[in-house]
């Protein structure tokens, strides 16, 4: 392949920026388009049928508009449900998903008490429960579904003040102590949560390993580009060839503070692809 790889990084909102940053680091030669379905946020509260239909229709529009070489679904809530549908609908296009990092947590935990912090949608998925059965049968796994934490992360990135108490309320159930030990690994199974990593580390009742899958997803994306699509690995000093840009499905342009947060992440141009969420 002679052109710079074009990668669409998709999430319901701003959480996928945690994955975007890692992909940009691993593939500095790529043109990244960050797409946020902010009109559909939060996905964690949507029923499964509605979510499948929503993600398929939004991605149909975005893929037609962007014509990417690969798509990264930087959202656990969508990936744990919609990936097979996307692969069936776009058989020529590689999709890299983001699913709860239960396997690494189970192998790194010494206490064998691990927690999975995610949206209510992700903790309810068969996919997540299957991962627990397949990789963490020797552990005590606590699944914590938070309705509020992704929204708090969005507010934080948009420059709003977020109280420690509100964050602590959401993460407290992930800290479990029984007679013999206590939780030592917590899977950040929603891409929004690493946006709050400083607060999470500071507010944790005791130190734990927070498992963020973003570096593994970036490595996987690079592998797909090189092995499946025939792109050369980036040159050591390559700089990205075109400015990254972002697409939002909401009706209004992001506020100045958000535009500035995106600019600091290398996203200079923001465009709208308005798609209101309609419940059938
Ligand atoms: N960032 C998304 C995830 O990884 C979900 C946030 C939401 O829309 O509820 O699950």
C-alpha cells in the first residue's frame, strides 16, 4: 500500500480518545478520524436491539463518508455486541474491537480477586460472562456496572468540575475484601474510564492495578495494517501526513473547551454528521 493508512476510531462519545491516543502513538504515519456518536450517548443504557441498529446505521454513514482502511471500535459496550454484525455487513473492511481485558487481569492478579468496571450494558453481555468463564474461572470476579462514570469522564474532558465523591461512589463496589485477600486488579472495561485515571489512582481505597486495554488495541491495529492490509510499518521518525479530524453525530458543534481538548490531542478539524437517535 502506498498511501498513508486511514483509520476510523469510533466510540459513543469521548472515551475512544484513550484508544485514539495509543493508535496515534503506534502509527504516527496514519490519518486518524475520530468519530463520536454523541447523539447516541450513553450506549451503556441502550437495549441490545436498539444498540445494534444504531451502531450499524451510524457506521454505514461514517464508512461511506470516510472510506477508511480499517475501523477501530473503541467502545466495549458496542464491541461486545455489534462486532459480528459489522463484520457481516462490511466483509471487506477490518474491524478491531475493544472487549473487557479479563484475560490479562486474571493472569496478573495475585489475590485472584479481580473486578470489571464497565457500563451496565457491558456487564450484562453474554460475551463478557463468557470471557469470565473462559479466562477467570480460578478468580472471584466482581462485575460492576456503572451508569454514571462514563458521563463523569465526559464532563471532565469538557472542562467541567467533577466531584471526587461522585467518582468514588461509582468505583467503591469494585473494591472487595474477603477474609483472605482483596481486589488487586480492576479492568477498565469502558474506554471512558482511563480519562479519569489520575482520580481513580488517587481515590482508590487501596492500590490496585488498573487495566487499560488501549495499548493492546493499538498493537492489534498495527498488526492488522501490516499483516492483513500490507501497509509498511511506520518509519521511526514519521510524522502524521494529514491532520487528524473528528466527526460528531450531534446537531451542534462542540463547545470551545472541548474543541481545545481535542486540539491538544492532535485533532484540529471538527465536522458534524448529524444523526439524531430515534427510537422505533
Ligand atoms: N466508551 C464506551 C465503552 O467503552 C461506553 C460509554 C457509553 O456510551 O455508555 O463501553
